[in-house]
C-alpha cells in the first residue's frame, strides 16, 4: 500500500472498527441495564411485534383471571345466602312436623304459627337484599331484569381473550330466580300440578273461598297458619282451630319439601357453575405461565451471554482506539523521506 498524506486508510479502518465496537458496547450496556434484548424494533422487527402482542394478551389474561375470581365470589355469595334460606325452611318444616302431631292446643299452634311467619318474613328479607356489586342474587322473576341486573341471558363472565363463546361462561338466570316466599312457591300454585291445586284450595278455604294473591302481605300468615294446623276464618284473618274442612299441617310438609328441594337444586347448579369458573381460573394461570415463559425467551436478556459480548466489545473498543492513535501517526513517516 502506498504511503500517502491526504488519505489515511489505516485511520479510516481503525475508526470504523472503533465505531462498531462502541455500538456493540452500547448495545450490550442497554440490554443488561434494561434486562431486554429487544429494546427497539430495529433489534428484532418480528420479535418486537410478537412481544407487544403477547404483552397485550398477558394483560388481558390478568383481567380475565380477575373476572373469573369475581364471578366465583358472586356464586359463593349466592350459595351462602341460599344456605340461610335452607336453614329457615328446615326450621319451618320442623315446626310443621311438630304441629302435625295433634297433641297441641290452639295456643301452642298459634305460637308455632308466629315463629313460622317470622321465618317466612326473614326468607323474603334475605332473598330481597342478597346482592353482589349491585346485582340482586335471588330476586329475578323473569320481568324485573333492569332492577336486578340480570336478564334472561343470564350473567356472562369474560374469562378468555376473545369475544367468542369459548371465552365466556354464562351463568343461567335460573340460578338467580326469585327466592322470596312468593317466588319459592309461585310454581307450586300452578294448576298443572297436584301440589299447586292443593295449595290453591288451601288459600281459598283460608280466605272464605276467594283466591289469595301470592304477592299479598297476608300470604305468609295464610301459609304459616296452614303449616300450624290453623286457618283464617271468613276473610277476617282471625285464627281459628278445630276446623275439619282445611288441610292439616301434615299436608303442608310436601310443599316445604318441594321448596327445600328447589333450593338444593339451585345450590347444586351453583356448585357446577363454580367448578367451571375455577377450571377457567386454572386454565388462565396455565396459559399465562406458558405465555410468560415464551415472552421471556423471546425478549429477555441472557445476562451471561451479554456479559461476554460486553467484555468482547470493550476489548475491541480499547484495541481500536489504540490502533487509531497509531494509524493517525502514520502520515508523519512521510516527513522522514524529505
């Protein structure tokens, strides 16, 4: 190679090497300080796009997990409220069984009737007030969706990433059907079944042959009186005993059994729904774990590897700087020839 003054090729080569080493050194410093090997799209264009997509999915999975957990809490609240109703209904059944024995006078039967009325009132109170985040859990009658927060479409739990059915668990609206006294016994008043016919007759006989509206405030007392072996006489709602033309307490046991079975069926369906929600939570955890692992492989810095790259770039930078200094002195050799 010719010895020249105006053009110093050796210096240019050393400068390029120094720039490359400095760039590599800065890249290694950035990767080790951030913990990411993809900090800019230029680092890995396809990987950058995939990493952003996976980050979005991970965020959505976190929300989906929270959604499922909240849905599980809602179902637990409903189940525990139904447990209270079951306790009251079981006590009412015990009292009805006691009244059916035939060894109690009017005063004792009236005392039994008073406790049954109190427990029926409490059933309605609990059912009317049971709610979760503003959603009434035991008050939907098929028409009051706006007031309860529930419609015939039920409650949709968003437990996946997408809008398709596989990402949604639907809680049937029947899980949240009215569990007030009138709600529990509405189906029993249907003329399509024997129990409904019998109960209608009981209420009519108790009200002097006139059917009693199941939403009337007197329903609890009429029903409790029948459970206690008593009736209301001539529409005046005065307790009377010893009547031979009304159904006794023993006939009321079947109605109570049906209500208890209804509550048990609802709790069973709640349990099945809760199993689905818990399965969804587990599936979300698995998906999130695998996606996090994949994202780490794609984006996270291998510190051991990057430390080696840093040392290598540092050595190259120092060597290039030394050689550049030497190369810059090369043209001065030409002075020795003058």
